[in-house]
C-alpha cells in the first residue's frame, strides 16, 4: 500500500527537480548576481556598452553573445564580482558573457 504513495512522492520530486535545468539555474544565478552587482548609476555603475552587453546576454536566456568586454574601472570591478559569484555558486567562469579580443 505504501509503494504507490512513495512512487507518487518520487515522481513529484522528480518533476520539481526537472522544472529548472542546470542551464536555467545558472542563468537565474547570474541574473541575480548582475542585479546585485551593477548599480544603475553613479561612479560604480557599469558603462552603457558593458550594461547593454550583459543585458543582451540575459535577454537571450544566458545563451549568447559572449563578447562583452569590461573597459572602465567600474566594469572591471563588476566583472570580477560576477566571476567570484559564479565560481562560489559552482559554475565555471566560462559561463560569463565576458570576452575581450585583442586587437591586431
């Protein structure tokens, strides 16, 4: 008699766990990290280009593009904070949408 209830409970837990995949969870973590690390204005606010790049990445569901380059001191500080947060959350820094291509 307890087996059907156990199976039902297991199925419910499995559905809840599957409701958010690892890529979705990573995007949620990064979205929260961005919201808490990037002030809207002031000396610690990211440059408009950096903000646009990150927000484009978020709008894509954290899929692409991965070509945002921090330029200002504030951008670099935010990029460093984001890198630390994702690592502390068990992610790799390769998840970050940050890439600076060297100019030839």
